[in-house]
C-alpha cells in the first residue's frame, strides 16, 4: 500500500518529474544550464528560437519555461505574450542581458512571472526556479513509501527496510515515477516521455535495462522479487508483496 509521510515543503508533482523548457540561442549557455538543471532531477528540453519553443509548448505541458528575451524567429516577449493569449499559465522566468527598470517592466507586462539579468548566479537561479514551481501548488507530502520502500524526492534518498540504496539519477526517476503511480500500469513509452528529454530519446529497451538493474539493487536489500511487477504487453507497476 502506498503511503505518504508529510514533511515541510512542497511536492514535486503528482505523476512525473518537473519538466522545464529552456529557450536559449546561446548553445554554450543552454548546454551548461541543461546540465545544472538535469543534476537537480528536472527533465529539460531545449529550443534555440521562439518558433521552435512554441512547437514544444503546443505538444507538452511544461511546468516552467526559462525564456531568453533576444531570440531568432520569434523574440521572448512575443512568445510569452502568445503563451498567455493561448491560456498557457505555467510560470515563465525571463533571462536577459537587458537590465533597465523599463526592460523588467516590459517583460513582466508581457506575462513573465520573474526576470533575471545575465550574468546571473546559478544558485540564485535555482532558488528562483524552485519558488516559481512552488507557486500556486498546494502543500503536498514528499516522502513516498510502499511496503518497506521509502523514497525522499527532496534529498534523493532511497531505502528498503532502512537499508539505503545507491541509485543513478535515471533509476531514481523511474522508481519515483512508479511510487507516484502505485498500482497504475506504466508503459515503457510513458516512462520514456516522462523521464528522458526530447534531445536524447532512447529506445524502449533502455527502460527495460534500467529496470533490470533497479530490481537487482532492490533484491540485494531484501526486497521481494515482485516489488516491481511486469504486466506483460502493457508495462510496469508496483507489486503487492
């Protein structure tokens, strides 16, 4: 049975890891930010112009958009205005080299929720992102538990019957996804779409390989073999024992 132990703070989301769209035409900066965000367990997609970003936004419900103001094809202000006019209400954090008060007013009036000037401090950016992701969400429990398995999304700690597990980021994300869904069957394609970004979509065999290793690690802690069940032809779910 899935139980949720309440702690101070906010949850990360009901079903999947938080997904961020990074719209930045500076390839070096985009790659650096993507690495930093991925290290915090966010799923990150990158668009290098406004029109490409709009294509992503039309397909995927992002939790947050990091948006440069100066972009090819469609600038950040126009993209933000388009998002709001189409009813996309998820937070927008604008990143720009323009640092006058009027520039900030223009960005906020276009629909942005926050505005940071380049060059910015990475820790401050991460704090701003966490604040925006919390905004509008009701307090949620963060520790997930299932039949002796315990996972803390905030500290990235996992244990079974108090025995800690050392997991890779992808193994952790898969296990968190399963815990958040309990007995719901998750297909390999759903797991791929939830955890891998659009820049690196592997084949479904990758999910199978990660689950094999994850099960081996669980078994070494004494967890039952069917703690993660395979529902043949459909996908995976948490087992009853």
